[in-house]
C-alpha cells in the first residue's frame, strides 16, 4: 500500500508527464505545420522537432520504468521489461540531450558576437556543426550499447540478485558502469555550459559597448541575448536536476528499499523533459505566438459554451 505522501508524489509525476507530453507535442505540431507552409525545413525547426519528439518518448520511458519498479518490481526484474527499457533509454536519453545541446550551440553561433576568426569560421558552418553533433550522437550510441548489453547479460546470469549488482560485480563496478553510461551525456551538458558561458561574455561585451555608445533607443540585440541565455540556463539547471533524479532512482532501487525517496527521484527526473518544453515555448516568438492563439481560442470556447446550453 502507498502512503498519502507517496500517492501525492505519484499524482504529481503523472500530472507533470501529461503536461510535458502536451507541451512537447505542441512544439512538434507547430514546427511541422510551419515546415509544410514554407515547403522547406529549417535547422532550428528540425532541432526543435527532434528535441520535442525524443522528450515525449523519454517521458513515457521514465513513467513506465518508475511505475513498474513501484508496483511490480518482481515482474520488472524477472521479465524482459528491464532489457527493453534499458535499450530504449540509452537511445532516447542521449538523443534528448544531444538535440538540446545542438539547440544551445545553434543559439550561441547565431546570437553571440565575437570577432575571433575561429568563431567566425564556426558561425559560417553552423549547419555542418549541427550535423557533426548528430554524428557524435551516433558514435555515443555505438559506445554505450555494448556496456548496456554487458549489464543486461550480467542480470540474466544472476536472476536472484538485483539488477546491476551481480555476484561477480562490486558496488564500485556498478557505479563505474553508471558513470560510463552517462559520460557522453555529461560531455554534451558540459558543452551547453560552455556555450552559455561564452554567450554571457558576449552579452557583457555588448552591454559595455552600448554604454560607451549611448543611443537612447532600446537595443533588440540585448533582448535576444537575454532570451537565449534564459533557455540555456534553464536547460542546464533542469539537466542537473535530471541527473540528480536518476542518481536517486539508481541508489534507491539497487541499494535500498526506500519507496518514498524513489518516487521523489522519479518526480525530479521527469521535470527535465516536461518543464523545459514550456520554457522553449515562452522563449521562442513563433511558439509563444501560437500558444497565445490557442489560449485565446480556449477562452472563447469556455465563454461560448454556457450560452449554447438551453
């Protein structure tokens, strides 16, 4: 039986998941409609579609994995669910972080203003840089898949032990495997940190230049810098919470039986793919305008509904 607090946390997790899937689905829909209208695919549109799609699947994996561990741990360990979820998680998790990093790099190269020849060279080849990041994502899959297969095979050979802590593997090996599984994702988040730091420097230099050349008009470039930084900083904060949530889930499931702390870890983990979608909507003028139209349409429907009832 679940306690009141545990039930409340599960309700929060489910609510977060539903809102996250709606938000990410909205991003996919708006960008797909825009691509059809313009009859061409933009780089930012493809990144947002890939990011939102991967996060929809990521939310499903987090929820499915969490609920199975809470309500059917024996079935989760004895069946093939752990194998299928692990393989899907490797692909979807790294895809989500890879697309988010590509978005950070895109914002940085499009908005930042540096005169260094390396930055100008990268800025002129932004499409190739994004393709290079996607290539790195494929390499990341090829490196982490063998380790995932090894962990799953160890579990199959030792059914009577917990998932990753087999008779032949120590706790140190377990945590080493977990670090190696997330090493590529940590590198991508670090790259996002670097782009955010450089964008901050660009904004500081731009503000300093504007102070020396006061025009009395509002500077649109500063607003663009600030909006991009809000998106990047929110991604970094939510990514940190995401990794903390994963660490809590792993520790609770593999080393102890604290169900309340495990559900809390799931709630933190699902905040990343769910919450960042709404930050992207508010930070993107096209998505924000489309969301405003949807909200206005819903308000009109709510106002007209009572009038139609006899």
